[in-house]
């Protein structure tokens, strides 16, 4: 019997799912995998980053607009989406306090319990989120990592969050490894060699030059590279659906897509935890899940389904 694979991707704000791993989500959804994007906050304290959208009525209705943008991006990617219901923390300046009631100040056990309930109802085999740095130092991204890691560990334990439903143990936890310095450098070098303006010099100047391994700017080791170049156009359409956040004439939207497909046709991840045997490196988030040989489950832990 065929295993119905399920993937959960947990993000801080609307638009994060389209800028981090969106081609992967579209690829798996097209292949029949059930994909659920979890958005921890509504992006209520975000800014309007597209000058064309900075007009009367937008800032005043930003939360509702971002929900509509998220709905369109979800449709383009072919995935399901769920708001976890926390309030955007914003990005306070140095020495400024976090706003009362925001996601970053939510008690970890409470916030993780909410995600545990969703994990137990959706029953993902694979969960993807950010590493300990959040990918960049936004308090909501860091909290998203903390909440997701805690929920991943708790979801399969019957004695934890009993109010959240029957235990379910996800099998693999990944961290996003995209938009790394090696990615920027490879595209910059390739476009420069072709006589194209890469537009990436300023970004490279700001990123750390010393790294360990081949991961992100923070030195995250890349264990898994998912080939998904044929879904870059889908990723771009989903990104542009977040019109308040994405300027089509700036930043990530400017590099040559044919060059990207040629020199970096994957989206990249770090395997943080696994309850199935794996052989690294991987090219599939479900490697070891499709027909797993699992270690014996610990006492009190919920078993997850095998192959067939």
C-alpha cells in the first residue's frame, strides 16, 4: 500500500513560505505529497516593502491584505496553509522592548502546545523550519525555531500536551539552508562571467566571509539538496503574490533565472533530527521515510507509519 506522505513547513510571517523553500513545496505538492504551511503570525507589524503598494489604505489594513496575499500564494504553490494565531513581534530597534502580547514573548510551552495540536491532527512525516539563528535575527524567526523544535519533540510523547490529541511522532526535522553566501557568490560569479550585472555585490559585502562547511552564512551544514529548478517560476509567482512585501524591480527578483537554474538548481536544507536511518547527503526530504528502517520507538512514544 502506498504511503501518503505529508510535509509541514513552519514560518514566522506571510511571505516567508514563498522566499524560503517555496520551489520545494511546489514540487512535492505537484507529486502528490500533502503539504501544510504553518504561519505563526499574521505579519501585522510588517512594513510595506514595495513602493507601488505604499498608498492610502494599505498600511491601515495591512493584516487583512497580508492574509489575502497568503491565500493567493498558497493557491499558486498548491499547498494548504494555517495561521497559528500569534501576533507579529515587529523588529524593535536596539534597546527597544518587544510589544506586549507578541509572539516572541508567548510562553514557549504554550506556543509549542498549539503547534503540537496541529502536528497531531495533520500528522506530518517531515517538518521544516529555521535554524537557531532564525535565518536572520528577527525575534519571530528565532521564536519559530524554538517553538517548532519543541513541538517536534513533544508531539510523539503521550504524556505531553494530552489535550492536543493522540500522539504523532514526525520522523525528520530540517532547517532551511537557502539564500546562503555560497548561493549569492555562485550566482554573482556566474552572471559576472556572462557579462550580466548580478546586483549582489552589496549583499555579499554584508555577509560573513568565513564559513564552516557549505551551508548558510552562519555555517549551517547542508545535508540535503532538493532538485526543484522547474518550480522556480512557481516560487516567483508565489513571491509576487505578496505584493506588499516584494518589489518586483528590486532584490531577489532581479537575478537571471536561467543562470540560477544552471548553477544552483536546488533548494538546500540541514537535517537536524531523524527517527529513520539516513545516508547523507540526500536529494529528498523523504529519504528514509518512503521505505524506512526505523530504530525501535522509545517507550511512551507514538509510532509513525512505515512503508505500506
